């Protein structure tokens, strides 16, 4: 294997292609098919509450809290992993491990059932950890493979590839779910459930297969001959402390991180619960219409997000990263208010279109903006570790608040409108970032 030069077309394409490989998790597992399967398990059993650890809990807060716990675990794990990665200088081996953990755990979701709910949730838990931890190391490669002037465009390209690839697999899964008899699965309700289970296996295979192109070309990192000892396990926490201290000398990065922490909390929460919201709060008519409607809305989001990511990249080139992010936060706040009043499918579809337009844009631009604000350093994993820990802690807070309001008010509408406040505060904090 040849060592590719930083900024070379082949290296940039190889990096971006990991989005194509792993985005099927975020679309099929996190956003569409798994939430439908999860809620269908409760509906077919005729129950809304389940007993776990001696207490009863509604289905949506259960998955919300499980997600929050997983992100707490990730937040604790990230500093240890980044410390080891920086010490031994081989980020790729960690990226591979979590890629494979996530992919095989997705396949394990085939066995998800309410009778063995704890084991089932463990597969969900590990798939989430695999996705996000591999994503952390993937993100940290951005300043290693691309020059600053290439990063906005490359980040947007990665998200666009992810949207295209994941939509292709979702279309295949949708055909299998809607027409199970054409795939030799029968033509009853159980066949649709079986098709959903098979879709989880397809995600794992897709993720494993297409990630190999990225792994073949990505450099290992700044290789050293250092050996891992117990002492360096906590180097990551010391590095995070060092990064935090360095923020006092970098006002731009510090203020940007404050803003990112707040608005990312809301963005990620909305993306993680959108399908559960649509399943419970929208009047679809029949279960079949619900399945078609929810997956169709997810497809709308993904397809529009391809355009949104590219338009955001162009807008940032013309108006600057920070003004563009401020406008996007304002649009997100309006979306939250609109969601509170949604009752019919047409309203959900229209809102999905607006979500798609700003979803890809805010993710891609947030990542590349942070990368641009970084100081010159070889230990990019430490800075992206800090970035990812901030994001994950934000998700934990957002999911816990969302689940708390849902559990005690009995409605997800109250939770979604509350998130509007985070977008407003995020926009205000972005205004305070020095626009260099």
C-alpha cells in the first residue's frame, strides 16, 4: 500500500467514503427501521409500559434513557481511547475495532425481543458505542488528510456520500418490508417484522464491506514505539485538561465550543427521537400507512440533506461559517415550534423537508468550523476528543431532559418544543464568537 500525500484526491476520497460505509447505521438503526421495529414490538404485544429493574417505564423513555446511558459511557471512554491513540500513534486500529463492534452489534439486533429486553438493549447499546467511537477517530483524521481550505468541501462531501449510500440501502430495506412476499418471507405482519430484522443484518454487512476502502488508504497516524501501560490509560483525561487550559489562549475556539455544546445538544436529540415522535404523535390512519409514511419522511430528510450540505458549504464560502450557523440555528428553532402543532402526515412531510435542509448543513459545517479553529498540533485526536466529549455530554443532557418531560407529561410534544430554547441560546452564543 502506498502512502498518500496529505490533500491528495485519493486520500480525501478514501476518508469521505467512510461516511458512505457507516451512515447506514444512523439512517436504518438510529432513525428509521429500528425505531419502527421497536415500537411495533410493544404495539403487537398490546403494552405501553414494561417492567425493568423492578420498575415500570414507557417504551419511548426506555430507549431514550438507554441512549443517554450509552453516551455517558462513550463520554467516559473517549478520553482513555484518545490518550492511548496519541501515545501509540495508531488511530486506525481503534477506528477499526469500533467499526467492527458496531457492525456485528447491528447484526445482533436481529434477535431483539421484549422477552430478553436487557440482552436486546445491550446489542443496541454496543451498536451505538461502535458507531460513535469509530466516528470520533474518523473525525480526528480530517485535519490530517486535508488542508484548511479543503476541509469545508470535504466535510460536506462526506456527509453527502453518507446520505446517498444510506438511502440506497434504506430503499432496499423498504422494498423488503413493504413486499416481503417478493423476498420469500411471506405476506403477513410477521413477515414485515422478519424483513425489519434482516435489514439490521444488511446494515452490519454494508458497514463492514465498504469501510475496507477507507481502512486501506488511511494512514495509521504518527506511529511511535511506545508501549501501553496503566499509567497512560488516563493520559486522555490529562490531555483533555490540557486542551481545556489551552482554550483560555484561544478565545475563538472557546466561545465556539460553548455555542456548539448548546445547539448540538438539541440537534442530536431531535435526530435521535424524530421517528419515535412521528410514530406516536402523528395520525397516520393505519399501521401500513404509518410504516410507509415514516420511512418516506426519513428518505425525504436524507435526500434533501444532500442538497442542504452542499448549499451550506457554498453559503459558508460566501457569508462565513459563523453567520451561516447562526441562521441555521434560527431555522431549527422554528422547526421545533412547528413540530408542536403537527398532527397530520402532510405537516410531518413538510417539516421533514426543512429538517433535511438544515440537518446535513449544521453537522458538516460544525465539524469543519471546529477543525479550522484548531491550533497547529499533531495531536488532533485530543482536540477532537474534547469536541466529541462535549457533543456526547450535550446529547446525554438533551436525551435525559427529553425523556423526563415525556415520562411525566405523557407527550413528546412538550419535549420537542422545549428544545427550541437550546437553538436560540446556541445562536446567541455564536454571535459572541469573534468572526475571524
